[in-house]
C-alpha cells in the first residue's frame, strides 16, 4: 500500500503569509446566502472571486485568498447553514 506524502499539505497549513492562492470551494449549493458570504469577505478581507469563478458549477466557486482566510470563510459559510464538501487548492 502506498503512503501519502503530506509534506506539501503541512506547509500549506502553516502558511500565514499574505500570498494569495486559488481555492475552489465545493458547497452543498451556491445559493444567495453562500454568495453573500463571499461578497462580504471580498469587501473586508483579501478575498477575490476569480473571474468566472462563480460559474464553475451550481455548487462551486473559485476565489483567490491567503490560506489563513480559508477557516474564516468556512466558519462564515457554516454560520449561514451552507454545507462545505471540499476545498481544493488549484
């Protein structure tokens, strides 16, 4: 059985820089409440919705943000009852 090399994941988790990364959030639904969370973060934090990023599917959105903002975004989404199924760094 092959082992999983998670060194890159560990480095990503410890990244407290302001370096923006492209992140795809796969949600239960990209409804009005979810979209409002991303719009709110866009106005007050270093979060940018990628051009065309909200049109990936009815359930996903691509944003550019520092890694340290990901838990904050997830917390806000859960706060408005939006399920987060996957977070992918692209």
